[in-house]
C-alpha cells in the first residue's frame, strides 16, 4: 500500500513544529521555560506543539522572545510554507 502524502494542514503544522523544536534545541529552552514565558502550563505547550494551529498569536509572540525566531522562520510559520529563493531574495533586497 503506498504511503499517503500528508495533508495541507499537516504540512503547515510540520513547519511550525520544526521552527519551535529547532529553536528550543538551539537555545536550550525546555518546555517548562517556554510554558512559563507564554503563561501556560507545560502540558499546554506540548499539546499546542502537537497541534500548532491552536497557538494564539499572543503565545507565538511571547514564544518569539525566548526562541528568537528569524524573520524567515516567522514568515514560514505564518504562511504555512517554506519561502522560495525569489521571496528570500526580494526580502533581503527590499
């Protein structure tokens, strides 16, 4: 049986999860620290990371303070896709 391609929402969720997990690893931020920063309990952070569409804008903005998302990561999370080379070039040159 062939492997099914993930749906659009799952692709979007993967981008958000990878940005959050990657920056947690990069900056040594635990789930407890992230939860404290965004004002929720640790289990909520874990649930939201599993289903990123449940993050509020305020929570993502607070998470940015500790996870230090790059502009490209932030744009990718909002757009739900990786940016193209042309978009990156336009962003840098504008």
